[in-house]
C-alpha cells in the first residue's frame, strides 16, 4: 500500500458510504498534498467510483477541491443518478412483464444492489440490467424481450445481451450467473429458495439474500479479466450494512460449491484495499491459503498499474485456475481452454480460406494465429506503456468504465 500514489490513497479512502472521523482526517491530510486532480478524476471514472468520490469530497472538504473538479464530479453524480432512476423503472417494467407471462425472475446487481447495499441509487454506477431466469424459461424470456422492442446484440452460453431501440437500455438476460466451466454454479432454483424483497422507485423486486449476494459478488471479482475497484467496494459495503451474515453457512456453501478460495480472495481484497473488517473465522481461514498473497498483490498492480515495466494482465482463465479447489473444476477449465486454443473458429477461416478437403489445416493455423495475436498485443504494450513517473499526465491508461 505504501507504493500507492496519494491520489490512489485518496480514492481508496473515499470508496465507502460511511466515513469516520479518522478517515475524514486522513482525507483532509491527503488533499493538503500536491494532488494531481486530473489523474484522480480519470482513475475514479475508470473504476466507476465517481459518485462516491464526489459524495465524500463534497461532504468532507469541498472548499479544498478545485472548483472545476468539484463541478465535474457534481455533474457526473447527478447525471448518473438520473440515469440510474430511469434504468430502475425499466427494470421494474421488465420484471413485471415477465411475471405477467408466467416467468419468475431474479434481478441482481445494478439497481437492486444500489438500493439494498448502498442505500441510494445515486451512489453506484451501473450500465445494464442483470436478470436471471430458469433455464427452461430462457428461450421464452428472450422472445418476450424482443416483443418489448429489444434486439439481441451479444450471445454467450450463460447469458445474452439485449438492447432496446433507443440504445439506452441494455439487459443481460441470464440462465446462469457464470459460465458453465466456472465453480459455484448458482442456479435459479438454488437461489430462489432464499430471496429477499427490495423496495425500488416504482415497485418492489425480489433479489438475492445477503449470503448469496456475497457469493455472486465474489464471482464478479474473479469472472472477468478487468478488475475494477467498484466491484471490491460492493463487497465492502455489503459487509458494512449486514452485520448478521451467517458466516458458517457461507463457508459451508462455498466449500460445497467449490468456491471458498474465490470468496476468500474477494474478501482479502476488500480488507487490504478498503480496510473492511473481517470476522475472526474468515481471517483465520485465509491463513490456510497462502497463494492468496500473490493473487492480491497482482490485483493491486492490475488495479493501479504500479509497475514501471510492461504490465501483463493475468487472464481471467488463469486466475480462475489458481482459485479453483476441486480437481474436476480444474479439468473442466482445462478442457475449455484446450477447446478455445485448438478448435478452429470463424476468424481462422477468414484469415486463410481453404477448400473443404484441406480444412484440417485450420487446427494448425489456429494456435499460430493466437500466438501471433498475443505477440502483437505485447509489442503494443511495450510501445505505448508509460513509466510510473509519467502516469500523472493525460496519457495515463486507466481501467475501462
């Protein structure tokens, strides 16, 4: 943590909805330093932390923030609040439409997380609406979205993304929360047994209970290659507001589902970066997983690009491999990796069109193409990656929003 720039320390201190006197004092002390406000704004935007940054700075030391920076944060805050309110009302319409056609659904993340965990729609950024339905209802739910004016834009085996005619509303319709080769398969039938209501503007929805929300958020931290501070903040806020989490049940469920190491990794990030207090049984459990130390250190570098050397992000598949506990999960992931590397796809065929009788050559072309693509990306990073002393200028790369 000592290697962090003061702007990063300031962002981490603002990454919470409740601030004690010690935290407020630390923020005031940091602001008295030579803060690069342009850099702070850019990295906060990249990590989707602009709302919390504005709320904390505005309530703690607004006079010490440059007026143009505070105005930028204020405009972003209220624009985000208005968009979130609009998307929340759209979510209620879709959930009620599904219900009217006999399809139960579970909205999660997005509006329901902002309302139930942050206590205010304006405090969290989200760009789409995540809705889970039963696998048997999945095809019909997709047709209903089309009836509502949505069009399919992206297909995955566990979810499909739809966008409405205006392009303002994106819906991620799930038949599962994560890919099939991912541990901790949280299915609709498993999750619907312990739903809890959440009051939203325009209606009430049923969402995941706190324990299942924690498992879901842990999956989000490890599922994608691009780690954002906002995902860690989600976990920190959940633990802050819910003092009655059944930790014994959480550990039991994650052990059965094969996701306990994944959960501990996410909790370590919340503790080490945001200062979230963990119960003694959880803190003790992390001691039995020394591999988490290296993963957490790597996550810090990924979040804030601390190295002067070229940063090589750890692929999501590699992270999942390290965190997986059961042999069958590792074998399933390995099989999926081999399939992705070996089995030819459309880009391979476009690269070199071959007659049908020579199509077997694509099995040799594909690994060569992938190696060449990876090599070009690494060369691009070497050419474009600034050193650490340059990372306050306008060319600073930040995590995508």
